[in-house]
C-alpha cells in the first residue's frame, strides 16, 4: 500500500492491522441430522408431494431437525439410516 504523504504513519499502520485480522464466523446454531444412504453414494431425492429435493453426497444426506417432511421421508425408507455422531 502506498503511503500518502498527508496520512500519519500510525494511521496507515492501524489500517493495515485491520485488514490483516482473520474473519471470524459464528458457528451455526442448528445442528443438522445426518442419514446414511445404504444404496447410493450420490443421488437426488425428490420428496413427494412437494417435489422438494435433497442431495445425497458421499452416501450421506443432511436435514434440519425442524424439517418434518424430509425426516418422515427418510425414516420411512429402508434405504436410509440415521448416523450417530
């Protein structure tokens, strides 16, 4: 960064300190529930009757605990089992 002759060195230094600090992100408050797909390692699930989709990746699918429709769909199928972590 080029130093402006009208800007004191201490002010330039404090601007550099702010830019160098790492960004901290807050942890998510909702823990997702994970299910293992016993048949496929990747696929797209379509939940009837809403036609919403869930993505299976690395033989796992994640849903929010409040997503009753997705939970009912996954628990009703013999192709999925809940993962304990």
